[in-house]
């Protein structure tokens, strides 16, 4: 077989490296998902995972770059072996995950949970042990292939820059495939297997190709290139250029984090939204790398230092421009909605953009913000490499050094953005500050490295003036507008134009508190006309003192009144603290509250009149941690666990609605323990709702379902032992003064009022989940399905479906009442449902009345129900 032509071989290498970049991003997405489940979704945990991933890339590039200088082995063969090694290791990762949990459980029980530093260090070591081997191999691929493709010392930056751009385009492909194809349709496990198989095929193809193409000449001790020409002289100030490149990498990662946080306020926090933001960021970098690498290939005489300076300055100004563009994003997003919606179909969403079209709109919003600046940032790598790489025999070393310097900057940026810069200065000032830094770095390169000809002096002066202008002309944004939750609040209210929607933002809406925390933006507002105070996270209302009150109270009261003798309670999610306050009205001994965002604590203190100053209760311990991490490692058990996280369509929060999570929580319940789980009944398709209920039912053999807030919210009670509604116990608990006063806020004054909320018992639950797929960590079914129907108000359909299986609460009383008592209670429940305007449920309850002596009362109430239902 004749060897392939040089051009064919080059295209083959580029295609292999495109796929290599795709597999790397798939692994990053999949491993991050898995590690978050083990180590938690706190800012520290996610930053540690990302930093370790990038550290491995930097270390691999640095080591491989130096090894390639002395290696006589064909670079393409080494690359192939690296890809095979990555694929083999990927198959071992699930085993490492299984081994990790018991180790950290033992460390937690040994006392590490009491020391944040010790526990954080232990997590870092664990993450490093798992991630460093494959990421080192991934990082090694670029300098190895650079040795293969670089054949002209005057065009190293252009040729290797093209290789880098192709790999980044591969990362774009991997991000799309992982977030929109593989994980949603194959699940995490099969995605991992498929990606490992691709690595194996890549590796074998590279080894095969290595035997059939001409290899680069081996490195010589002297600087002689392949053409026999003396190497280009080493430029001045190489360490300074590497430092600048590292700082630009720092700035790029800070910008990515800040932009993503801002866009989350406008597009939401679904898994698709974050995937689209990453796509937009990578597209800009890839396009910029490709364009400027091509420029350097065509014009090798271009001064790379001057190019570097210009790119930094332009990137800085473009980043600064985004801080002004932020203010228009909510309105642009809303106008797209108003332009496409059908006013007559606002309940069904029939006239709106499809889910895929909305994703395109979200992607374009992210692209509009990120692309200009990232396009400029993408050109920095080929420029720096062109400046640094002077010899073909040392091209691997140059690539490894340059790549490592930039990646080290990104590591620091990933940590500093979330931990320091955004919490301390806010997203807007962080973006502006990084913009100033980028411009200043460009001016530094112009001043210190580029030959200072007279024509550059005006540019230096202009840059200095503009930097000063940036500092003194800082943009501002509208706090209420940016926290208005346009991605959610546009739907379901019939808004038809921006004027009416924006009036809702500003009228009857006063800012009380806003803080940009480690993981989210926390906002507290007052609506004086409604006597309502609410708490929003990234624009999504999570708690209030008005509409949400019944759900917040009953989420705690129900399990505590159903349990025989509760002592220790865990509450997942602090929010306003109202649910915790309700738990504290019961005579329990300890309440452990798990909250992932620290800014929730000062926000909750603004609700002290409504949560009864619960954070000052000595029984309450507030732990800032991820709930799954706490349940995974801690051996502490509880009588009652109350889980009231955010919505299941939101990434990370979705992990608290899976069968795996429910099974984990079950192991932390003592005998007779009760688990209380909130589930939304709006903007959630019926099949997704069934999937969550199925996951809960597979974990708990005994389940009851209650409705609150007119069925908008659902509360599931699960236990390993049979659970019943004990009238005497309910009355005794409600006789306690603090409990009675708390329930009185929502009109719950008797046991029959509690029974009004009951909808489904264990047998009805079994009917509902028959044939329903369970929502698991592996398939992430709801996390990927629910956002596609977001905005379609599914409440009516879901309630109609659930009420088909409506269960008689009296049948679940223990001890069972006499027939007369049972029918009297049914009448009380029916009257209560009538006053709640739940007319159909009231009629259904009346049908369960069995004794003829109550016929008159039944007829009287039936008549009233018919009249009320017919009234306008």
C-alpha cells in the first residue's frame, strides 16, 4: 500500500485531533457530573474539579513538550498510544468512583468534617488521583502532534495554531454532543463507554497512520531546522510574554465565569443553558484561533508581539462593551418572546418558538455577548507561540511551555472568579476590571516588547487614555431588571408586550437585598400592595411570605406530625428559613439545615418575622454544603428529612430528584423515619412528573402525596415502614401552641384541614408510576426533558391526571374510625375543599360518603358546589 500524500495525511491528522478535542470535552462534562455527585456542587468542589482538570492538561503539555525534544519515536505513534491510554483509563473511572465514596465516608466519620481545610484538602487529593492521569495524557497530545505538523520555523505559530483551533472546534463538537445528544439519549454510563471506544479507534488510526507517512527529522543538539537553515534568533523578554499569556488566560476564565453568571439571570439555569453558554465561549476561541493562525501562515513576517498587544487591547475593549450590553439582554430576550408568541395560546405555548428554536435564541444571546472578545482572545495562542517557538527541533517544548503558562492562568482564574472576584466586586465590576487588565497587558506588551517606533507612541498614549476612561466610566445596571427572571416570568401570565411586563418589574416591587454569592445571585424584594416579601435566586422566586406560605409550612409540618416521636431533623435548603421555622415549632432536639449558598443566611434573616428568628434557635445548625455530599459521607441519621430544593429543570438541583438521591436519603432515616419531598406541578410535563414519582416510589415502599397552593406544589411523604394518618396524633401535635399558631397562618386549624391536602395513598401511587421510567443519575431524564417544555403551563393537565386517581384520605386513617365518624369526617373535608374552591375534589369526596343518614347534608353541599362552579 502506498503512503498517503502529505496533504491527505495532514487532513487526517487534523480530523483525528478534532475528534480528540470532542472526546476530551465529553469526558470533562461526564466526569464533572459524576464528581459533583460525590464531592458536591459547592463552588469549592466544582472549582477543584475544573482546576484539577486544567492542571492535568498543563502538566501533560509541559512534560510532553520536553520529552518530545529528545524522543526518536514517531510523534503520531505517541499520540495514538496516548489516545488509547485515555480510552482505557476512562473505562476504569466508574470503578474509581465506587472506591472513592467509602474512603471519604471513613474520613468524614474520623473527624475531617469538623475541619474545612482538612476536608477540602482530602477532596482535592481524591479528585487529583482520579483526574490527573487522563488529563495529563490529554494535555500531552498538543505538543506531541505539534512536532508532527510543524515543518517551517517561520510558520510555527500559524501551523500549530491551526492545530489548536481544530482541537478547540472539537471541544465545541464535544460540548454539543455531550449536552444535547449523548447524555440525554444514552445516559452517562453509555456515553462514557462510547467515548472510550472513540478514543481507542482514534489511537489505532493514529498508530496505523504513523507507519505510512514521513516522520519529522529527529531533534539535533544544535539549532538546525529540517531545511538546514539556522534557527531564528531567540527574542527578548520571553518570560514576560509567558507571564502576559498566563494573565490573559486568567482573564479569559474569569470572563467566562462572570458572563455565564450574568446570562443565567436571563436564560435560566438549565443544563441546556449552561451548555449553550460554553458552546458560545468555545466557538469564539476556536474561530479566533483559526483566523489568526491562518493569518500567520500567510504572513509569517508579521510581528507576533505587536499582534499580541493589539489582540489584548481589542479583547479588553470588547469585554468592556459586554458590561454595557448586559443591560439590554432582558429586554432583547423578552422582545423575541413577544415577537413569536401567540396571545391566544399563552397557556399552552402553542404559538411560541419550539424548544430547539428557543435554544438557538439562547445560543445567539450568549454568542452576542461572548464572541467578539473571545474571537480576539483566541488569536493570542498562535501569536504567543509564533513569538516563543524559534526552532523546529524544540517545537514540542515551546508548545508545552506556552500552553502550560496559559493553562496555569486559567486555573487561577477558575478559582478566583467564584471565590473572590464576583462575591467581592460583583459580576459587572469583575467584567469591567478584567477588561481593564486586558487593555493594560496589551499596553505593557507595546511598551516593553514591541520596538518603540514613533508611530507606536500615539497608540501607547491612546491606550493609556482609554484605560483611564474605562476606570472612571463604569457601567451600571438595573438590579430589578436583571433579577426579574425573564426566562421564567414571561410565561404563564399572558404578557403581550414589554411595556406591560416591565411595569410589573418596577411597580409594587422594592429592592430589599441583593448579593452575588459564590454560586448564585440572591435577591429579596417587597411587594407592599400584596404584603409580600419574596426571595429569588438567579431571578427565580424560591420563597415568599404570601403565595408560597402553605407549601413552605406544610413541607415541614406534615412529616413531623406523621412521625411518632421526631427528635432529629434535616432540612435541605434554607431559602427564607420559613420551612425551618415551622420545623422548629415542634419539640425536636436538633435541626440540621443544608444550604449550598452562603448568601442565603443574611437573606433568610430578612424573613425573621416570618420564620420566628429560627437561625438564633440553639437547636439549629446551618451547614454550607451540598446535600448529596452531606448524605453520602456523613453517617448521621435522622427521624425526618425535609427536602425543598429548587426546581428539577435546573442543573445541579436536578440531582435532588433522582432515584439515587432518594435511595441515599433513605439510608439516613432511622426506623419509622419520614422523608418529605417537594415537587413542582407547573412547567413540568406529566411524564416527567411520573418519572420523579416513580423514582421516589422505587426508593420508598410506602408513599403518600399531598397538594398545596391549589395543586401548584406537591409534597410526597415516603417511609420504609407503612405510614398512616393518625387523627389523634395530628390533633395532639396541633394542640401545641407554637404549632397551632404557625398552622393558623394558612388556615389549618383542625385535622380535617390537613386531610383536605391529601390526594394519593400507596396503592394510587403504584397505579400512577406503573410503566413510568425512573429518573436516575445515569439517565438524568427530567434534567434534560423538562427544560424543553419550559413555559408551557402543565398544571391543568397534571392535576386532571392526578385527580383521576384521587384517594379517600379516611381510608388511610389509623386507627380506622367508625362508619358514622368516617362519613362525618368526609363531610368536613368536602366543606373544606369547597371553601378552597376545589369543587371537583369536594364532589369526589362526597361520593365517598356511604351512610344514608347523611344524604341531606350531601345534597345540600352538592347544590352549593354546583352553584359556585356555575358562577362567573
